[in-house]
C-alpha cells in the first residue's frame, strides 16, 4: 500500500523541486543539511540533482553533490544529471559531476551519446576517453 502524504508535505516537496529548477542553492542546501533526502525523486524519477543540472544551476549542482546527492541516478526516461549538464553545455556542472564519479556512459542517452548526437565537441572533450579511444 502506497504511503499517503498530506497536502503540506506535497507542497513542501514541490517547493524543493522548484528550488532545484530555479537555482535556490542556499535554501535547498540548508534543507538537505536538515534532513531532506539529497536524492529526493519526483514522480518522473527526476532527482533534485538532475533538475539542477538540466536547468543550468552549477552552484546548486555542487551544493547537492556536497550533501551526498548520487550523480549516478537515472530518471524514468534513462537520463542522468551528467547528460543534462552536457545537453545544457555547462562545463562547470559537467566538471563537478565527473569529480563526483558520474559516468559519461550511464543512462540512455548517456552524456557521451548526448554530446555526439548534438555535436557538442566542447562537452565531449570534457568527458574522459573510453578504453577504445
């Protein structure tokens, strides 16, 4: 049986996802420091980190990583935060995610596949070479 959440809890969760989307780095980091799960996931499987990366907020990406967000999580569509950062052409977020051990080959499409498909050589150059390259 699924757990029922009250309206206040649902509103709070929506606000946290909005902070990830809008770059509310300080408030979001404070909430995570107070116990909000760093890997909180919405109904589409998007984590706070994926949303921050997709909406191009490198400071929020760094803050979430510093508080234990998992850079390897994949949403329901197979996307990762690293692929989102590559798509958004944000070198700062890409670098932070790679330092946190995000794999450029996880997800579908992976960050590497995203860089190739969208012809983003500057992003591809940030990704470590695979064994065959």
